[in-house]
C-alpha cells in the first residue's frame, strides 16, 4: 500500500484535532506537525467538504472533527482524499478481468483490499490520539517481522 503525502499530512492533522479539546487553526496544526501551511489548508478544506471536519470563524475559530474521534476511521480519511482503498489502474478489483494463468490475480487484489479494510476501518482517530491500538493491530505490530 502506498499512501500519498496528502493522506499522511491529513492523518497527522486530524490526529491533532482528535487529541484537542478546542478548535485548532491551520497555523497551530501546521506548527504542531511541521506541515506546509498552504498545503495543509487545502487538505483541511477537502476534509471539510468530505464531512469529516467543521470549521468555525472568529477569535475562537479553527477546525474540529465533525464527529467524535471514535467514529472516524483511518479509512474514512483516506477515502475522503484519495477515494477507494485498493484499486488497480483506477479500477475496483471486482471490475477487473484477467484471463488464463493471470485470472487468480483478481482474488489477490480483493484479498488485499479486505486485509486493508480489516485494519484501516477498525482503527479510529480516538485510537491514534490515545495511542491505544485495537488488539488485532497491536498483535500485528508486536511481530518483529512486521518492522522489516
């Protein structure tokens, strides 16, 4: 799986928001995560349009999560910016057609998507903000081979 810089920055910013008690400005988020300000502004706008963030104007303004952190998964953030979790050349795996000896590749891509979903839909921003991952993720991370 390859995540874009946009998704990485977005996840870092929404993790800050999940840990915050009050709205955060672009400047605050940018400084906290060392993300280029203008780029972050664009990302936050996309997440707002995607229904994951709310913005508030005024002296106490800034961005905040549109729902509780426990209700926003990592998959939600990725989909808001990049669309489907797994695709091959822009197509969903179930729409691909392979022939001959390559036919089983479709099953590999579908299994890969299911595996990604099993983790990315389960981990919420509340997990990230608290540092307490679901047991299935903690088990995977505890395996030394996961780190290489």
